C-alpha cells in the first residue's frame, strides 16, 4: 500500500541539437540557424498558396484535392505554371521570385474558374508579390 515514485525514463541522447543530428534524429525550429528560421514564414506562405492553388486546379479537373493526391494527375499545362515556384535558397531575391510565380499561377487558376474574380484580385495579389518580403 505504499506508493512508489515514478521516474521518467532517461533520454538515450542528450537534448542538444548536435547530439540529435549525430544520432540521426530530427531537430526542431530551435535548431535552425537564425537566418533560416527568420525566413520560414515566407517559405511557408509560398508553399501554402501553391498548395491551395493546386487544390483549386484539382477540384476544377474533378480530381481529389485532399493532401495533394490529385496533383500528379493534373494536365502538364496546369502544373507547368507552378514548376518554378519552389524556393531554392533563402535569400530575399529568391523568395520574391518564387512568390511571384506562385501568385501568377494562383491568378491564372482563378481566371480559369471565374474571370471576374481573377480580374478583381489580380492587382492586389500582384502588388503583394512585388512588395519586399
């Protein structure tokens, strides 16, 4: 009837990032250099807009839009407009370039469904893509 104290199992590796990397374990955002971590919101926004635009294209073509399952089945003319939208390095010029490509693809996809909406949003979205990140 005596209660015993429970001890949490000790970690196999120390908590430091260098030890996790040495052990082949994934780190977290705190392990990234400050420059990389400061650019994550821009990279994330670019990727999220690309995913939403491609999901719209999947819906328009009658494909599954869940978790990108239909993207591989989209016509090449649809996916080609997003081909250069991946961020290749974390500098301002590259992020701006990728963001412009994503916005252009989004406006093109919107125009495929609703030209009036695309025309109304084009100036706003284009100005967003041309403003400094």
